[in-house]
């Protein structure tokens, strides 16, 4: 039996698909940016000698890294719903992705922090800098260079994982594709195009990351 | 003036300093010599409050470094320090390295901070390296950068912790020349060093550390050229060959 491709309907629905792709992109960008900020704090908390900080951070990281992203999205959408907290699909997926991103990035950042020689701290201290200044001007800029590439990998992962939004009826690229194919029955065509769009999005993000790194990181580490 | 009075310092069970008394007057150059593990470097870290002490006091211009209410970040602005490992900031250019602390710690405007940084870099002979990244320079150049970076804060005292020990032999000279220049400028300095000839030449006072105490102290002609104590003689015979 030979399959007959019908691309016309896909092209007609291109505006919806592109809108879905746009939602995917900004969802992942927010999930990444907020995830990074939380991960920096979690990494510092996890390295703290005080258990009040290190234990909650460890719990976060362990749950995020050792449970499926699907579970986290379900927990954010249906789990919280059971307690009367009703998040929109967008916010539920966003929260879950932030949770996982922060968990994974914490370990990346912790490794990054530990790779900075202790002497950088004493040198900064000897110049009269306080703790916040040392982190802001000396430690974080060096740490981000070292973990930049693992971080972009996490970003790509986050874009692809956002496709789980399909499960809670979100209108990101996968959800939109699912809806359109169920109306038209051109399942294969729609998903092929969606896959190509994911590919283009991730390649685009990696290209931007690589261009940005050339601008941002001029010195050697 | 720096007054060090009966300072004791331990790392867990290990007693590193066992009652150090030392005065450093304005404009004086004091060299601290002694074997490794004798507590020389630890003393410098205690003077600028990076390491805590268990007993005694350290006064910098009458401010008690280790007292509870002391703002040590502020105090460190008066105490420049240069380390054995030069610790340049690898993500910043030479000029940015020297400008950073005046900018963010002293809240100087960019123009003024740049002027001071350039002045100090020129002073240590790095006038042609402003836009270079430190990791592309030799150890001697990076060490001179570390000195300029500390000087840009206009400290009243400079603490040098074996600043030539990690350098290739042919680079030691340029760094020692920089220190000589500082002495000629009238900078008050405490130099922990293994360079005996240098210590003899530049110091007003030499302190020989042995197992956490000052075994012998006095002018270099005495301590290095004509040591009285047996431990000092033994140490010097080893390092002077």
C-alpha cells in the first residue's frame, strides 16, 4: 500500500504551526532563564555548610534529576489541581520545566563553582571586595564560561521536553500539531513538519549561543 | 603602623603561630624568612583578616583586625596583598584587572579608575599590555599585574607572599626590581620570601620564623649575614649553599 502525502493542508495551517513554534520558543527561553537564576542559588545553597540550605537544595536536585519530566508536568497540572491550585497549561509546563532545568543546572553550576581556584576568592578578598562583589564580578563570569556549553545542551533539552505540553492540551508546537492533525487526519505530514521545525529551532538556538559566546567571552580561562 | 601582639593561630589541632610579636612602622620593609610550614604565609593571611586568629591582637593603624565590629573589607583596602600564585582574573583584560577594585570597591568613576590603573600598570612596566588577557602573559608579567592591581587601591601597606617562588628563574629579576622600586617609593612592605640576597638588600628588618615563633629578628646584617641562633644558622646554610 502506498501512502499519499498531502502537504497542502499543512501549508494552509502554517500560521498556526508557526505560532505554536513561537510558543515553544518563548516557553523554553523563560524556563531556561528562570531555571538558571534558581540553579545559581541552589548551587550556592548546596555547597553551603549549613544544612538549612543544603538539604532543601539537595532534595530539589534529587527529585528533578531522578523522576520523569512527564511526572513533573502532571504534578504541576493535575497534582496541584487536586489541592485547588489550577494552573493554566502554559504555567504548568513552564513551572515543571523550570523545576527540571534548575535541578540539572544546579549540578552543572556546582561543578563550575568548584572548578574556580580558591585563590581567586582570596585575591578578590584581599582587594577589599565583599562576598556579593566577588561572586558578581569574579566567580560567576568565570563559572559561566566554563559551563556555557553544558548549559546550551540543557536549553536544547528544554526545548524538546516542552513538547510534553501536548499532554495537558497546551498550544505549543506539539500541542498545535496534534490538534491540527486530528482535524485533518494528515498525521504524518504534520508531525514531519513539526519535527523539522523543532530541528530548526534547536539549530537556531545553538547558532545564537555560539555567536553570543564569541561576543561574551573574549578572555581565556 | 602594624602591631602584631602575641598572635596564636591553629588549623584544627595544628598550631601554626605560637605567639608572634612584630611591629612594622610606616615606610619600613620587613622580610620574613624561614622554612616551609614555619607560619610565615599564615601570618600575612592573619594580618589582612582572611584567616582568623585564636589569641592575641593585630592592629593596623590602631584598628583591631580581628575585633568583632571591624569592617575587614574596608580595612583590606589599606592592605594590598600579592600571592605566590599571581591569581590574575583570567576573564578580564590587564587594564580591567587593575580597574575593577577601584571601580566597585572604592566606587570611583570609570575615567578616574582607568587613570589610576594605567598609572600603576605603567609603573610596573606593563604600559603596552592594557588590552592583553593575563593568561597570554608570562608569570613575571602576571605577577607584576598583581602588584599593579593591588597598588591601584592605593594601599598603605603591601603584603607579599613568596611572590617569586612560583616563577621561572629568569622571571624572578623583573618582579624583584618592581619590589625594589616600591621600596624606593617609600611603601611599607612585609615580604615573605626565600630570596635571601633580596631580603638582605632591601629590608630594614628581617624576622626568621621557626616552628611558629620568631626565632631571631633584627637588621639583615645581623640575621642573614651574622645569625646568632643555631636554628637560623642551620636554615641559612641550607638556603645560601
